[in-house]
């Protein structure tokens, strides 16, 4: 693996996926209540948030420090935990963003 190249690619692809999910809805970073990304790498997630104009400290849910990278399960587990912790409320606009094995990616916006 070429770690540096993979990092750049992951940031680019996750940011593009997020933009493709939010732009058609007319959403900007301020309109997103919480980003729940695939828990791959904190540096990648912070870089993606910054590209989107989102404060990673306030609007990105992280649990990677508890579990590490759980692959496809990480986004679903993070969403469940964010709901349990009260970080997701009725009416919130949630962005799920993922990048994974086989260099696949995707994003979706959910109105909670």
C-alpha cells in the first residue's frame, strides 16, 4: 500500500461523495447537523470535514478511538451511538459518508 496516496485519494473521494449527496439538495456545511463517517482514520475524517467547511470538533461523530476501523459496520455503529448519546435529534440533517475496501465509496443525507 502507498499510504500517502491512499490518504489523498480517500480524502478526495469522501469529500466528492459528500458533495454529490449535499449539493443537489442545496445543502452547505452549516446545514449539516452531524457527519457520521466511516471510521477509517481520524486524519482523513478531519481533512474531509475541513474541505466541506464543517468544524470536525463540533459536527463529526467519531468513535474510532473505541473500536478502531470496523470496516462496513463502523458507520452504522457510529449512527446508533450518536442517537443513543442524544447527538441526533428529530429534524437533524445527517450526512453518512464512507470509503472502504476495493476503493468503494458513497454518501447519503438523512433527515432524522
